[in-house]
C-alpha cells in the first residue's frame, strides 16, 4: 500500500464530457490521487479548465502533457479512434494509463496497447467503471451463491435516444456507433456473469457461436442486437442503440431462479429482484461512487505493483467478441 500522504498525479488528455463530469471530480474525491495537468488542442477549453481548476497545469496539445515530468498517470477519454495511438505514446513516456472503453477499435489494437505498456512497465486498464459498483458486487454474489441454479440465459440492454446530430458517437472516422459506445457494456456483463457461473477465472467463458443484426445510418450502427451461445448451453442476448427509448436493464435466468438488474451499469441505490420457488426477494443495492472507486483502485494498483480489479484478459475478450459481432452483422 502507498503511504497515506502519497498521491498519484493524473494528467487528462482532452476536456471531454466524461472527464469533466465524472472522472476529474472523482480524482478530486479520491484518497490517493490528484489532478496534476490537463491537455487540449483548444485554447478556449484550457481557459475553462483554468477557471475551474486554477492550480492545475494546462498544456496546449496532448504531446506536451506526456512530456510533463509531474504527471504519473494519464486518463485517456479521447475519441475511440485515438485511444490506441495516445495510449501507446503515453506508455512510451513511462505514464500509467486508464483508457476509456472501448480500449481499442479491435482486438489487434488492444494487443498493441497491452504489449506497449508491458514493454514500458506501466499499468494499463480499460475504464469499465460499473465493475466498481455495489450493484455489480451483489449480482456476482447472487450468481456465485447458487440461488439461480445453472445459468441458462442472460439478457442485457443499454440503449438511449441520441438527440445530438453533431455527436462524435455518430462519426465513423472517430470510432462511432452504438456497439462501441454502449454495447460494449452488455458484452462485458454477459462475459462476467458467464465466468462467475462457470466457476472459471476472468475471461474464461467465451462464446462458441454468435449471430448479430444491426441497422446502420451515416456509416455507424444505430441499433445492434446479438445472440451468443456458450458450450455449457447458456444463451445470451445483448442489445444496444442510439435510436430508441432509454433502456438499461439485465436479467439472469437460471434453472432455479431469475435475477433482474435495473440500471445495470449505473450507481444509484435501489434493489435487484430475485425470484425463486420460495418467492420474490428484493436484494438491496447501495449507492456507489464508482468512478472514485475506479480511480482509487487504479492508483493503489500502481503503488502496490499489482494488477487493477478489471483485468486486461477481459479487455481482450471483449474486443475479440466485438470483432466477431461486427463480422457476423456484416455477413448477416
């Protein structure tokens, strides 16, 4: 463990909404981190940063932040198409990296990033903040308890209506599309539950077959649905989209019970619903400061020289499954 007074000094690449609304405030709330520097290619955004965080160093251009000796770790929330380049460049400057999901546009990019970080002996993690929530811990506890019996079906959806026509999420050259943006969460959730149900280690459960359909507009997938089948007989469905009413919900169906997981990827308090022959039980969920917990775990992993909670093996599996889903949709 790091001394209580020691803090990981973060640099942030860009003044993105996810950074300004979630991760930068989480760094401020954390016990073992501090915001050291922010970079942007837009001078006006740096001025906005200085007005809000006058003590923070600002850099006009991402490369300058990577040369800052006062920065220990980099948070990379750049557009998806820029994750690989700037993560590798950060690793080559000896910076630890927390990279937004999806870490790469395909498995090959993810492998290059992982190899670069290993070669430079820096910590790398994909930022799946939902894995730090009490909701996720409760899901895993129920699955591992055996209350559901053998898991037969998992369904997981993450969709919303994207009203901003100028959003980078709609730009194919920046890695837009709903599967990359929100569909990667159901893909990961299904894999996480399948791992827990099978009793194997992280990323041990991989589908033996996949089928997929999507609707594209402007060069990106606006809605994407898929079915995955596992060797055990487990079947899973995922759904993501930009063109319909918001829905963030999952269900896990076993031979002996059903677990319903509302707001699967978010942190509010509430309850899961467990249905078995004994009746219906509410499984309470505490509110979770999941971004702060993510930041703190990453910083502690750096100080302790251990892997963070979310393993790179799952990052690779997610990327490999997404590659297969795109291929299946293209061939449908």
